[in-house]
């Protein structure tokens, strides 16, 4: 099993509207400094916008650090999918993570059937993320109809809350074909006119972590597990970035303890020379 960061865990640092947004190289170094095994680059840090020399440098850095690169994208644009299948092969990704962005299961099935020959050519598994477009049972039925061994799921513990599915209701139908896991925790808060669902550091909310691990079995199945967070912004940009860092550190420590790893770093710094990992 590999434990890593999704680029969405640094939602604010990557998407900073002012200053220098975090780039792919810095994200790799942060994962290394946290003692993690991999990074999943998703659509908030799109790799297809980089040039060939940058791709070569990023792959070399990943090799030097011993941090794997997993590739992800969103939508069914054919040219974009061709690019990301090639990128996943270039980086040696275990799978291509895909958000369908298509609520109609018939259209989604047609597009996935179009994609299959590309996946077969590269022997590349596809990890379809549940993203709230359709109930988990419908997503599982879609993949079951196609019935191809390269199709599986990137199971996200919280995304289908938008459909009022509890996490275990979401994960149960997807668990058998799970190849990746997005771990993110959440809290349900009362508001003046109802309820509000928001995020929190891993292990500090409503997600039953141990039940999740028993169901998905990432250790036995040698899956990739990526940490994500939903976090409301703080009053200022500086406070937001500091809080984001604190939440990530707490989530990493929780995940490392959960999976039997030691939380080796009390504080994490970004250093280009790659020290501080034991």
C-alpha cells in the first residue's frame, strides 16, 4: 500500500489567487518531507499544461525522492483523455484517476467504451472517482455493464454526501472494484436554517475510519490511499494557508497511525535539497 497526498489537499496553496501558487515540484517535496509514498496530481494542478522538459524534470525528481506520481483528470474530452493516458504511462502511474463529470450513465458508458482501447494499449487501469454525479450503486452498475477488468474505482469517502448518501452506503457497492481510496473526513453542523456539511482534519469528524479500512482493505490489496480535505477559508490568505498546513499535518499523522506507520515529523518544511526524511 502507498499513502500519499492528493493535490486537492493543498486546495488553497495550489489555487492561490495571489502570490506564487504551489507547483508540482513543491508538492512532490512536501509529500517527501511528510514521509509519504506518492502524490496524485488532479485537475486543480493539471499536468497536461506542462512542457516536455518540465515533465522530464518532474519524473526525475520523483525518482530521486522515491515518491510515486499518480495522474488524474476530469471530463470525457477525447483529446484530453489521450493526453492523460500518455502521461500516466510516462510517469508509471498505477492507474488513471477520472472524474466522469457526466450524470447520464448511458452517455458515460458510451464514452468509457470509447476509452477502453487506449487503456488496453497501455495496460492502464482506470480509477473512476465517485464525485456526486450519480449514486454509487448506479456508478457500480455502469462499470458492471461494461465488464472490463481495467475499470475500477477511486473511492472517495465524502463526495457522495451531496446525494445524501452516508459514506458506508457509498463505499459498499464500490469496494469490490476499488483500486484507489480518497480519505477525507467531514462534520455535520447545525445552521440557522438547517444543516451544513463541511470538512475537518482526518480522524476528527464523523467518518468511521476503521470501518472504512475494514471494508476497502487497502493494506491487503496494496492500494494507493490519498488524503484530501475540505476546509473553509480563514479570514485572511495567510491564516488560510497556515490552517491548511496544520490540517494536513494532523491528517497525515492520523493516517500514518491508522496504517501502522510512524508519524516521524512534528513539523514539515519545504526544502529543495530533500533532507529531513529518515
